[in-house]
C-alpha cells in the first residue's frame, strides 16, 4: 500500500500524459504534410467518385507539396472503404471521398461498422453532377413518357443497371419508380463503371448513370439519353430535357462528391486541407476539366459541407423508408 501512488500523483501523471499527447498532435499538425496523403475511393475505377478523386489529387499534390494518391477500396456499396477511413489514424494522411451512399447506407443496412455523422469530419463538398436517364438504342423508347408507358405495359420486365445496393444509380432509379408508380427491376453491378458497360452492351436496357460517365457515350450514339436528373438542363447536352419536364413532375436527383477526414483529426490539419483544396478547385484549368465532364465545382467550407451532409441524411432517410429500400 505504501508504494501505491496517491490520487494527487495519479492526476499529475494523467495530466502530463495528456499534455504529451497534445504536444505530439500539435507538432504533427505543424509539420503536416511530411509524407504522401492517401484518398480512399470506396468505389471501383470508372465511376464519378473515382473520377473526382483523381482530378482533385493531381492539383492537390501541387498545393500540398506531397504526393496525393487515390486508393480504390470498393465493396458493399462503399462501406468497405468508408470503414477503413473511419478507423484510420486521425492524422490527415488517410482521407475519404464519397457521395450519397455515405448517408444513405445508414438507412439501407441494418448495421454499419461506422457512424457517418459522428465518425468523420467534413472537409469540403467538392462538386455536384446530374445523372442521365439513358437507354440502349435497341429499346424502342425515345422519351421519358414512352419509357413509363412501356414499363406499365411490361411490369417487372424492364431492368436498369446499378452500381450496387444503395448507390446513386440505385437511389435515382427507385426514386423514378416511386414517382411514376412503375416497377423497373434493378440489376446490381460492382460499381458505376461495370453498370455503364452493361448498358452500353445491352445487358441491361436502362441506366441512371452520372452525367460525367455517360455523356460521351450518348454523343457517340451508344446510348440514347431520355432525361437529365437535375432541376435544369445540362449545358453540355442542351437538347436533352430534364426528367421532370419530360413527364415526371418533382423528379430531381443530383449527385454530390465530398471529402472527409477521420474523427479526431486536428483542426489545424482540417483547416489546412480546406484552404489547399480551395486553391486546388479555383485553378482555371481545374474548372474546365470539371465542366467538360458535367461536374459543377462547389468548394464549400467545412461548416457548409457539414450542414449539407446533415440535410442529405434527413432527406434520403425519408425517401428510403417510404420506398422500403434495403441492402441487407
């Protein structure tokens, strides 16, 4: 008992340990970054998330002074890569790029190995992009109204490709089903790239794919665009109507892309990342690269992105529950 430290000594020891840890964190923030930074893309190459990550990484490398690499860790509708970042060291060297499944998965899966609201720090909403409702040229459909009529005449017989349960194409397709009261069957693939290839080859007849991935194939005649998912027409395809004006009032679906750091990342590092990302997105050539792919740059502050994530969490939670969607 005599050798047992007193409560006062124990408190002093605890405070000293905390001070040492805080000092190490501060020192780490002051020298950040002193090694390569990794952006985890939780979806395969070829999709909009991967595209945005790679366009950001090129310029961010210049503005951080360290190599920024994209690491694809796909699977389970983005859950595998997202979980990896949730459990990564909060030092700014492992970041996450993601989109709507980041919030939607909380309602589609019975249990997630992470909390999208509490396990991450929002850094920036990078961009937004509409989706295109497109069909294989072999389908005798040239308008949204014709698609709805055919789907009602053949309930359950038409199909659309998805990047996986709870991904953007899946949600966009189910929103279309919900508003038009049709039943177009979803066929899940392992990412947006494979789903798009399936539509181009005719394996599936319909696709709700990101504009950035799809527009080139529409221009080449390999897919026929019926509508744009956003509230306004896309300047890159001005002759394609919005889905809402083409026959589905109230339909609007806009993809967004954002960057997060793990919970516990020092505020100094989050601020630095935000500032360097702002500079990255403001580069004239960057703006053109994004615009050419149908992407609109947002470049929000961490606070603005946090509010956006909270609003999207509420919005898609309501839609998913009303539609009865699930991924398990």
